[in-house]
C-alpha cells in the first residue's frame, strides 16, 4: 500500500470535525428555520428545493426525505426539486440561460405559501440566488444552505429569510454539513407538528 | 395577568409552549451533531486503512481505463448521482489533495438512476430488482467499478447488481449500514464498508464522508502514481 495515501486518511476525517461541530452553534438558527417551515406546511405550503451539480443531488434527497419519510408514522409532506426535469432545465438554459432555470420554474410552479430552499456550497451560484430572489418576491419563505466564511452572495442576500452556513472552504465538507442539516430540518419540522398549538403564525420565536 | 393577556390568553400559553419546543429542538440539534462526529470517528478507527486500500484499487482501475457505475435507491440514489458527478466533474477545489500539488482529474462515471427511460422500462417490463443489474450487463466491462449504496444492505436490486458485477469481473465497492444486511452476507463485495448505526440519517451522513474520502484518496493515488511517487513497491 502507498503509505502516503494511508497517512492521509486521518487528515481527511479530521477536516470534517470542526465544521460538523459548527452546526451545533447554529442550533438557534436551525430551530427558527424549522418553526417557520412547519408553519408554512401547516398553511398548505410545499417545499421547493434547488441547487447545481452535487447540490442538485441534495435537492432531490431533501424532497424525497419529506415526501417519503424514513421513519414510519411520520406524515408525508409535499416537496419537489427543480433539478429533476432535464428537459425544462436544458430548454430554459439553452434559451434564457442557466442563470434563469430555477427562477423560471418558480414563477410557474410556486404559490405564495410555499417554501423555497436553495443550496450552494460557496453561496455564489447565480441561478440559486435568482431563484431565491424570485421566490421572495412571490411571497415564499426562503432558506439557503451555503458555505465558506459568510455564506457568499446568497448568504448576504436580503431575499433569504434563514441562512445556514457550513464553515469550510472544502465543498465536500460543506456538503456533509448540509446533509446533517437537512436531516435535522426534516426531523425537527415534525417535532413542531406534534405541537400544533405552536404553529399559529401570530406566535413568533 | 395584564389586560392584553386577559384578552388573548391563548397567545401567551402558546408562547410558553413554543419556548419549550424551541429549547428541545436546539438540544436535539446538538445531540445529532455529537452523534455524527462520534460515528465518523468510529468509521475512521474501524475502516480507515480499508478506505485507503479501496481508493488505491479504484485508482488502479481508473488508470487501466475503468469507468465507475454508481447505484442506490431513494436517498441513496441521490448519493449515487453525487458520486458520479463528483468523479466526472470535480471542478475547482482548493483543499485536500491540492496541497500535494495536484489537480483533480475528471474520471468517467455513470449513475444508474439517471436515465428514467431505462429505469422505468426495466421496472415495467421485468421488475424493479433488475434495474441496476441489467444496466451493468449491457454496459459494464471486466475491470470497471460498481459502487452501490444502501442503508439497510438489503435492497434486492443492489444484491442483483452486485451479483452481476461479480460475474462480470468488476471491482465492487459497497456502502451499507446497520450490520451490513444481505450485502455483507453476499461475501463477494471486494470493498464493503458498513456504518455501524441504527439511524438511517447518520448512516447516510457517514457514507457521504466515506465516498468523499474514497474520491479524494483515489485522486491522490492517481496523481502520485502518475508522478512516479507511489511507494507501494509494485
């Protein structure tokens, strides 16, 4: 075995620890985001998810998580990703440009009570930002999973109601924090559902 | 009680409830973070050396012209697609192996869940258990890489795919959870990584780390062997 490859393994794993623990520091942001999402679901909203490249697979993972819960007895919640319709994505990209693919779909598919969740490992994806800005104008609740130091342009956008930033410059580590984050979002949205009295939109944390 | 509370008592009782729920969900986040950090440490201790060995085998296969086929169901299908796009299009990255002076190589990879026409045709005409095996039979060569992900280790279409991959002489890599299920019982998977957890969510999170590590170490091994730096004595 190449000893240099073997020697690298502990460093690869060590690089994950700090950013993972960083999510615990965001527990209050997570709780507020879950409460806001649960309130929207309670009002008939749906969760619409989008991202590019590896984050496109996270978008699909999130929608299947809500639609088909892994824990028996949890209710299915309406969700879909904007990354699965290859015909529409390539069609819009070829005419209006890749920057418009998510905004275009949101304008046609979203309702004001819905939730828009955009994912971008460095917070710099223009089409995700445009999607979130469009969603915000339409009245949707907007959330972003981003990374880096400050979440990038998406993390700083006034169009985003709840921003969760994975603090790493390594896009793979950012993705791993995102996976834990959306698993927790799913689980804790259900905790709020089990306490319907706290879902009155007049009651804000 | 103030006048306003007397007018809207429900608002105040709900606020109290909400405070309690908010506190409990904050604690829940902290607990889950601790779980995954601990689980990854366990994976490193149990399988760190085997992860390096698997990455070296994958690098050797790619160097010999292999293509990677990734597959899984549900959430694991999104991981399969993530694996495929990570190998195909790693993009610019400023961490990990870049420190050793290399750049990430795009490597040939397919997700067997991406072609809905093929998946639905096979499922409709034959059955869902063959959707991955039949694609491997049609497209894979000896020496190619089959990488399947399951949390239970029991998905029938994965078992069928690993059996087909074994028949075809592919390098097989499996990611499972719990006790490994039928994937472990097969006994034919060249590199099987079982994440010892009872939580589907934590299993998936640790599996994501494992395939990210496999990718990064595969890149490092390729870069080193191309540069003639490999010290494996081969």
